[in-house]
C-alpha cells in the first residue's frame, strides 16, 4: 500500500495524538478515496460540458455583478 505524508497545524496534531493510529489511517484513507471519487465525478461532468472557459468567465462576471447590485440595494 502506498503512503502519503500530510503536514497539519500543530494544534490539530496534538488533538490527533489522542486517537489511535489505526483509526487515523482508516479515516485518512476514506477521506482521500471520497475526494478522488468526487473529483472523478466532476471530471466526467465537465468533460460533457459544452461551456467554454470564456463563456464560463463571462457568466461568472455577470453573476458577480448581479449579486453586487443586489447587496448594494440591501445596504
């Protein structure tokens, strides 16, 4: 089985010392697997998309402008 090294904040490391190593290993394996599965699903969705990067940026800009106007009215 492959191994990975993960750097974490010191305070989290102190909390993790209270948990058995086998539990942490299983947790890390499960989280990595779930994240890879999520990324694979996203890749499949994106591969079928006809939205170009340029159109996506244009749409994002329009949405941002619309939200900015909405929040300005709320103030």
